[in-house]
C-alpha cells in the first residue's frame, strides 16, 4: 500500500469511526437527559447533522470523505470507465477500513460513557417498513451526492448530505442508517443506537439496493457526464463524490 493510499484509508477509518461515535454518544446522552422520545430524536438528529457536515468537510480533500461503503461502491461504479472514481484496489482498502473504524467508534462511544464494551445489541430492527426506509434513505443519499457532483456543485455536498441525513432521521422509520459500515459497527453497542446481529443482513441488503437505485436515478436525471473542476474533494486528483 502506498503512503498516499494508506493516508486515505486511515482517513476513511477515522472518519467512519467518529461518525459512529456521534451516533452512539448522542444516543446515550439523549437517553440520559430526557424521557421524551421526540426530544431524544431531535438531539440525535442535530448531532448527526453537525458531526457529518464537519467530518465530510475535514476529510473530503484527503479521501473523498466517503465514510460509507455505499458511497464508495457507487463512486467506483460511475467512474470505472473514465477513471474518475476509486479503483477496485481502493475500494478493497476503503470498505474494510470503514467497517473497522465503525466498530472502533462504537466501542469508543460506549467507553466515553462508562458503558460495557463490545456488548452485542439486543435492539431488533427486523420489519419490512424498516427495510423500505433504508432503501429510500440510501437511494436519496446517493442521488444527492452524485447529482451535486455531476452538476458541478460538489462543494455543497458536506452541508447537503448532513441536512439530508438529519431530515431522514425524521421521515424514515429506521432513522436512516443508510450506511453498511455504520450498521455493522452498531452491532457491538447495546444502546439506543445499536442493532441486533440478526437484523444486520437485511439492513445492509436494503442499503445496497438503495445505493443501486440512487445510482440509476442519478444517471437517468443527470446523465453520465461528470464535472471535475468544482472543488478538491477527490483523492489523488480524481473527481469523486464526498459524502457519508
């Protein structure tokens, strides 16, 4: 692994880990401070908005700020013919780093609140309406990222993606995980942010389906052309979407 790729992989691991820290930590804090479900959801969604926006802004120039296997796979797929996205080698490095970072982030989030470490979640999330929500949430995220990138407005992705995920906390019944790495990482925390191991595979499958639908919708709505001169969000000089 080259030094440049190692730096990008490290950025993806750290960024995804901190994203899970935000989700787990805010969930624990909100549960401690309020018994009102609406207040707790508001607190967690605000934390997600601010945390995601900061992380994409900070890490976008290093790795593209994917922090999400669905984004990485979509970026590879749409850029594979013109070499404008990550290579298969980079995909193979990014995704394990994102998953490892997410698991580490869940452990760190629990540690900061003196919670038991690596306790598998008992929070079952197995129902058709939850899977549908993950399809919609992920498809919307990918459509947003690719649409902005293809219309030369990639600089808006940090704020737009953060705003979208914040709203998706409210308009989806699953609270918009929309991220396979985060879904896997949240297995090891038995908190409000957790997801039971038995619920993971359908969630990830729904997210990957949503990523495919979002990619297809972006192509249908914006065409196949990409703008490469918007801003420096791409590693190694390539134009990649930066997102969750």
